[in-house]
DNA sequence: GGAAATGTTAACTG
DNA sequence: GCAGTTAACATTTC
């Protein structure tokens, strides 16, 4: 489920627990969960695809990876696959199939929050600068680079490149300045569309090329291919997306 | 039932 | 030691 926008939705569902005290913590996450009991949840912060639960003495970093999930106030008894549960007087949180780590509070200040595509702190000029320093990078890899576009996933990548008419294997350095700006603007813009569609459960309906076989613009067959160093699948139209 | 997939990290190789 | 490649993880969908 998790690309950046989905994480925002998760943050929203966790929000009611801010300011509450943990009364019990369990699960198979590989760190000492006993100290969590008694700490207060001060803040939920998201960075790209990661979520930080900020407590008194530490923060818990949650990354859902490919198949992670979570639930709030679960009725059924959680099974042994439970990675982490946090019980509060007012309710409970459960996380499954995800990466859960405990980090120092200081670690949070080392994060480049301006790289988060979903954040108010998002800094397009900074992204542009980072891109310009890597002219040999393919755009498909650049979009997936979590240091530049934190929160962008494979779906967003494919849709953004189609929207701006750029072939995934184009090199950053070959893009005209205008296209580069479009790339940055659309990465953020599409992420917010993604968020709203996801919220309304209509995301799949709005996919133009991802998992599709024909181009919605010209009707030609789309190319499906593993691209870039990340070797992630790309869907694109040879006619409507130009190779720079 | 098999293969592939919205992702990251650890463990390899040369 | 390094950069680059591969394996591992684990669940849902087609």
C-alpha cells in the first residue's frame, strides 16, 4: 500500500493518539519494547515513506515496505505476525509486516525534511540542485531516489513521466530546464492527486499508464520494461514520451 | 499454484 | 575497502 501519500493517510489515522500515554507495548519487533510503556506520544512525523512516532525518550521509525499494514482499535485478536502494538487507554495501534526501529530523538534533526515530497517544507529549488548534480542519472531512478523525492514510489514515477511526456530512460542532464522544472512540479502535484484519490478509494481508476497496456492518448501499445539501476518496471508510450 | 509487485537493507561478488 | 549486484524479507493479487 505504501507510497508517500498513503503514509499521510496513516498519519491521519494515528493522530488521535497524540498526547496519550502508552500503557502496553508488544509484538515481534527486534528491540526492547518495555521502555515504551509509560511514555507519551508527542507527535507523528512522516518523512517520505517513513513514519516516526515521537515519544518522551525515543522515536519509533516505521516503514511499511512493500506489504506493510496497520490497523487502529482492532477487534479481532492480533496473531503472531504482529510486529508492534501500542495500547493506550483510549485505543490501540497495530502494525504488521513492516520495518520497525527505535531511533534517538536526535536522529530526527538529522533528517532533510525539505526532501519530503508531501511536506510543507518541500523545497523544489533544492531538488533541482540535487538533480543537476547528477546529470548521468536516468529520470526513472531520479524520481525513485528517496534523498531527492522522498515519498515517490513506482506508481507515482510512471504516472508523472507520462504526464510530462518524458521517457523513463532519459538522462537528467539531457532534459531542457523547463522539463526539469516540470518533473519536479509534477512529482509533487501528482502525489497530492494520488492522496485524494487514495482517500476516496478511486486511485486505480485514475491510473493512465501504470499496469496498463495501451496509451490513453494515442491508443498505441504501451511499452512495459524494467528500467534504470533500480530495475523497476516502467510503463510508457514510445510515441507520447520523448527520450532525451 | 506460480509469478509478480506500491520497497529497503544485508550480504554477497569482483 | 569500494562499487555494483543479488538475496532476503513477506503478503496480496492476478
